[in-house]
C-alpha cells in the first residue's frame, strides 16, 4: 500500500495502523535521532500530498484485514504539514470507532489552523525536548522560522483547546539534554502545560548518525522520578502480544521496514510468533529486499 502500513507495534499505543500522509522526508525538523533518516525537504508550509480517495480505499482494506487498537498519523515526515489532515480525521470518525492518534513534533501548533486540524483526534502526542534555544537547535535542527519559545507556546495553547487525551513526549538524548539543568527547566514548563501523560523516551532505534544517543536505563529512571507520577518511561518491549491478520507476511514485513528499522521481536509480536518468521526474514535478506545490521544490543532490519 502507498499510504497505509502495519499494523505495527507502538511502544506508546499498542497495535497501531499507520497512516503516512507526508512524502519522504518532509518535516519542519531534521532531528539528530530520527529513525526515519535525514530530512530532505524542510518546511513549515502545509500542502495536499495524497490522493484522498486512494488513501481511504487503502484504510478500508486494512481495516478488513486487521484489527488495530488505534489508527495513527505517522510515518515519513511531520503529519501536520498535510493541509488535509483535519478532513482526514473527520472522515475517519465517520467510518470507524477506532481511536485516532496524531504523532507530531509539535512545532506547528502555534498556527491556529493546525490546532483546528488536530482537535478532532482522540489522542495527540506532541514532542518537547528542551526549553533552551541552543539545545533546541542542536537536537532538532529546525526550520529557520522556528524558535523553541514559539513551539512551547503553540503546545501550551493546543493543550488548552484540545479535548482528547494529550500525551507529551519528552525525548532525552545522551550528552545533550540529560543533565540536571535541562531536566529541571523542562519539568517546570511541562508542569505548566499540564499533559495527561508524560512519555519519557530515548533513542532506542538506530539514528541517521553513528552516535550512541541512548540514555542508560538507570538515568532514565532518575529522570522519571523528577517528572513525577504522570511520567512513564517507554520500554522497548510490549507487555501484550498482538495479532495482525495478514495474507502476505513478506509484504507486510517489507512495508514495516520501509518506514523504520524493525527487530525480530517487533515482527513476532505482530504476527503472533509464527514459526516461519526467521525463514521469511532470511529469504528477504537473500532476495535483497531487507538488510540486517546491529545497533547496541539489538539486530535491526531495514528495507532496501
């Protein structure tokens, strides 16, 4: 499929049907940790990127073949850059009772039209990693029109207006924003925003650089204590087993690996531990449709 992928296991949402409405890789940021890769089109201007009839035809097919817990706008770039996002969410509400989530870097929420577009979603998950401009630039390498104070104000205003579940992701990057000065200042602003949940995250998938950006588990636990009861450290492994009803195992695996690096454990979770997964992966590698590499203690697969 062109626009729909998965269902995939999301560490934050469970079994998620991905909806990719942005061309690779169009974003307002070029984050040093982004698992998708380097940004090739950096923009803060919205546009209509997809054929809506084709998109909703794919979603209908995917919902017949699978039973995800949530439909998630995510994938190859920043979803709020799609001018039609609000219409897509409203149309989805008319065709399914599944929850609809939007994963966003939060950079464009200062725009009223963007806040209007996302307000019909059930779950909104923006990211905030620092309150300092120098750190903001170092981590996110943002579009030249973006400043961290503008981003914070946009997230704050969206929180006031949004009526669904507001989960704020805090991405902790080793050696950059994992020190006491950063964490204490960020915690103060996060408390003022008042999200329903705080998702503390670090770099668990291979970034586009050779740097090890992962924060150690013990340090993440210390940071979690600072943020308090609303904070949850996002573990890599899911707590539940899921099931994806598929007719073509190889096709689904390649679709997943096109969007982001995946592990054997991710695939086993989705396909209910099917015994042939190892053989399928080896076949895809020999057929030059996947390549295998190590990052830290994990082996990942990426589509060629």
